[in-house]
């Protein structure tokens, strides 16, 4: 079986998809943006300095799938340079951001056409399949699978627009933008859609997609994240909460802050560590000290492990996700998680995590308080969550499920 995987710009999870399939002995061609396979790091980082992108070589090489040779990777470098140029034009207000990203992704789709040769499966990230690439794959008789890893755009709008309006923010995930339309066009044109949670599948069905067209395959977690915690005692005077990812409106920043205020009034001594980027909350009253929040910024995966091991409770009251990988890593580590059903995690409430209603700071505070006061529950949930992920949600299991799905759909024909 030969599979062409089209990643698009940036890094999502498709490099791990390619690596997982290669381990299952599938023939792979992995198409991505710029991957400086044969260039010196100094040269690439010099370009990064001009673009203010830091260690650009390391950033780009994170896209390289483990185990793939250079011959199994197609790098659309010019497409990426054009994309960066278009984004620069948005900063000087020559074109809109929506126009820039849509044009850049369509151009990526056009650039990939020359690499599409007769294969069994064309597995494309939603948004990277236009410009003629899906059409070419279909003409060659391939089964086309679109990979979509977040809730349907119209469901996202339903969940999030009121939260943005609360802070007079422009809702930047509008389903009527050209880019959202492009993403949905890929999903409509594909023969099948692979999503990363039952939650995402449900949002697509709610918006008119046939359930037979949608396959749920949960992403894997790296093995070195399993069972990081070996104690669930609260060892200091402070209770340490952890949030990872972008601390912003979509992921429930307001809900966390309101819950912290409730718990402060009850005299709980809480510190929240935030590992990841932070939205600009300028001109809002969202964060008003003295809340004990430590913003550590984005960290490498190796640095994240210490936080997962030493924190007491993980909080993630998101409005809409696909299946949040950061929260899955917390489960794998054995850290008890409090989140919403819209997180997409495979949690059983009260057993492998605490599920709270969306947009409910009181429920988040209550869930945290319950775990603070019940050491046995923290330990039970942490151990069961770690065992659940280690048993069912590895990259090896992901590859097995994906190969089985490919075999099923190719046997049916299109």
C-alpha cells in the first residue's frame, strides 16, 4: 500500500502520521512546506534572523517524520516562501489575513500536484487539498482522505462567538471566511474524513455530513510521557494547577480566572502555571492581580515533563477543540484533568477525569476543590487516565487503526 500524505504549511501532526504508517510498512510520500534537508543550520538560521523566527532550522526540522528518508519527503519550499511573503503583506495592511492564508494554502495545493503519482491513498490535511491536488488524486483512482482536527467551523462559531463579543473582540474563526470555506471544500471533496475525536465527528454530523464518511482515530502520545507522576500528595503549602497551550478565550482563560477568584475567596492557596503562549488581553479586565499566575511561555517537550510531574491538577475548560494533545499528555502523565466534553478527550467522568459543563467557572472551581480535598480521587483518576492512554492511545495504535481504515475503504472502492 502506498500513501501520499500532504501536510500543508507549518506543523500539525501529519509528520507523526507519516512516521506511524512507515512503521507499519506502508510506502510513504510525505509532502510538506519548506524542509531544509540538505542546507546548513547556520544558513537557515541566518534567514530566520531576518524573519525574526529564532532557531528556524530546529523549528523547520521538527516537521521531519522519524524514520523517513529524504527521498520519501517532498519539500514545497517556494510555496512556503510565498506564504511568508503574503503574511508580511498583512502586517503592512496591503491584503487581509484571510486573503493571505487562503492564497498561500491554495498555492501549496498547486505546488503538490507534481508530486502526486499513482498511489492507493491521498491523505491530505484539510485546507491543503485545493489548487487541483485532490482532483488529480481522484483522476488517478486514489481514495482521498481529508484530515481535520478541530470542531466543524460552524460549531466553533456557535461555541465561541458570544465569548469573543463579551470582550469586544473580532471573532477570527468565522466560518464564512475564505479560508474556512477552503477547509470545508476539502472535507466535501474528499471521499472520507479522519477526525481526532468523537466530539469533532458529532459536530460534522450536526452540520450535515454523513456519519459513514467520518472516521475517528485518536492521535497518539509519546511513550516518554507515560506515568510521569508517582505521587499524588500535595507536597507544598500551595496547590499547583497547570494549564498548557495558548492561554486564550477559546481554551477557557476567562473560566480559569473566574474559578481562581472563587477559590481565593475560599482561602485556597493556589498557583497556576501556564506553559504556552498567551493571548493579548490588553484593554480587558480579564487578568487583574493578585492572582498567582506564572506565565512560562512555550517550552520544549522535555521541559514540560517537569510541570506534568510536579503539578497537582490540570485545568482545561475549553469551549471547542479537536482532541487537545496537551490535555492528553497530562492524562498520560497521570495528572488528574478537569476539562469539558468539548475538549474531545476520551474521559469517563469521575474515573479518568472530571468533566464540567462548558462556560461554567463555578463548576470548574467545584471540580478543582473536590480534587484538592480528596487525595484518593486524585490518585485514582491519575492512575486510570495514565493506564487508559498507555493502553489505547499510543502512536503505534494510531498507525494500526489508520492502516486498518485504509484497508477497509480501499476494499469498498470509491
